[in-house]
C-alpha cells in the first residue's frame, strides 16, 4: 500500500495536464487529470477522467468516473474537432483559443469529504456540496446540496445523510481543515463516536 505524503502518489499510465495537487493525494492508474486542482487527502481510483474541476479535501472518487467532461459546440454548424483543433487537419489553421478558454472557465466543484461513486458523471459548472454522495452510474446535471445522496439519470436526491442541523454543524466544524497531527490525535474518535457525540465533543 502506498505511503502518502507531501507529493502526490500518481500510479502508472496517468496523463496529467495543467493540474495541481495537495498533500496526501493519490491518483489511480490510467487516470487523466486536466486543468484541475485536487485538494489535500483526496484521491481517485483507476481510470478517472477529471477536467476543469476544483476538488476539495478528503474527496473519495471511485473508478471510471468522469467529472467536468468537455462539451462540443452544439450551437455551431458542426460539433467536430476540426472547428477548434484545426491544426490537426490543416497546417495553416490555428486552434480556437476562445473555445478552449470557455471550456476551462466552466469549472465543476467537488466539496470536502464527498463520495463520487463508480462510473458517475458530473457535468461542467455543477457543484457537489460538502459531505454529499453521488451514487454509481449517476449523471449529475444540477448542483447537489451538502450531505445529500443523489442517484439516477439525471441524478435526483434520494435522502439526506444527516438531519439539516447536523449537516450545518459539521460544515461549521470544518474538521477537514484540522492539521495532520490533530487528525491523528482524534482518529479513534472518528472511528468510534456517533455523529452526535463527535459534534458534542469537538464543537465549542
């Protein structure tokens, strides 16, 4: 098992372009990460495809997910690459800089302590709130509220992980900003305490 640290652990066969990584990050084999930021402790399993995305801390991203998939220009006469990757087809043509800039501007956002299930798709400009869960194979086209579980095509809310007041207290606690040393010191409580006990102990 990988020992994680300040530098990201990037498995074999990954393609990384224009992206940054926090501490204790792991990128699964064969994944492609483009123009994205992956926060501390977050990881993705094998064959994840993440583009133009801001991922918070402690995100759990399963295999074969697609986050921030790039769009084609549906409002033009053609959808095809030749419109914007033009030098692939003609020596005297330039790429469409405006089109690529527009793509990069359409950020998907993944909150802290989230779980993105196997094969899920999260569209550009969608925000997944802190503590939310996206079920396997879901296609998320709208924002997901914090601590909400969604499933289906298109994804719809199934239930809340916690009562609203509990979710609000967790967000206020923001344990994901605790230091590495504090997390270790409180590891047993993460493992053993029920959520009400945990909040009672650590929320002043």
